[in-house]
């Protein structure tokens, strides 16, 4: 998909040249993924004495709960400040759950 600022409505028009340092993936999303994975790994290491199956189940339940909240409740609009914050938190929570769910699998690969 072409970003909105790169579109030109005239047929056959060339695309605008990208600006210096422009990326396809916004850096705030990369930062969120990095922080969410770090938090998930930290929580998984805190619960290292818990059985791997229970830890994986807890991660799946956290990710499913975040999905239910996102799709089951009326949240503020995406382009408002509260809506952006709510979705940021939901993305972080679901990434933490995903990290908790796959951390026991990574332990199995090391063994």
C-alpha cells in the first residue's frame, strides 16, 4: 500500500522520492515491539519455577483477553489521543502474552 503522502491522483504520475531516513515501518512500532518483548521475557524469567505448560497457557490467555477487549468493547476512535493510548497498551499486553506463550517453546529448543 502506498502511503497517503506518496500518492498522486493523476494517472501515470511518478511517485515522490522518499525523504532521507524514511522507513516503511514506523520506528515507534519497532520500539513498542522491543519493549513488549523485553517485558515478556522478564515476566517469563520471574516465573521460571512455574511449569512450562502453565506459563504458555497464561500467555495465550493474556493475548486472547487483549484481543477480546480490542474487538468486544467500544473504544475511543483510533485517531484520538485516548484511543491511540488504549491501543498502544493493548498491543503491548498482547505482545507480552505472545512472548509468555512462546518462551517455554524456546526453552525446549535449547534442551
